[in-house]
C-alpha cells in the first residue's frame, strides 16, 4: 500500500470516492480542534489543581 492510496489520493480498483482537498483540510481542522480541546481541558484541570494547592498553603500559613 502506497502513501497516496493510504490517504485516498490514489484510486484503487474498487468503487470508493477519492478524498478531495477540502475533505482533507476539513479533517485536519476537526482533528486539530479536538486535540486543542483536550489540551485545554488538561490545562484547566492543572491550573485548578495548582490553585487549590496554593489556597490550602495560604490557609495553613494564616493559621
């Protein structure tokens, strides 16, 4: 299997529609946005965790 047929750019003998450039761009944008969403959720969790730890340390320091 060649790289072109893997991405659907080389049409094999069976009846399967080729991937067009807008389709490839759309898939790239959608997968990029999904990865960005996952990264944002991870960062939000880490910031929340750090804020809670700082709040606990501040509360213990005050007494």
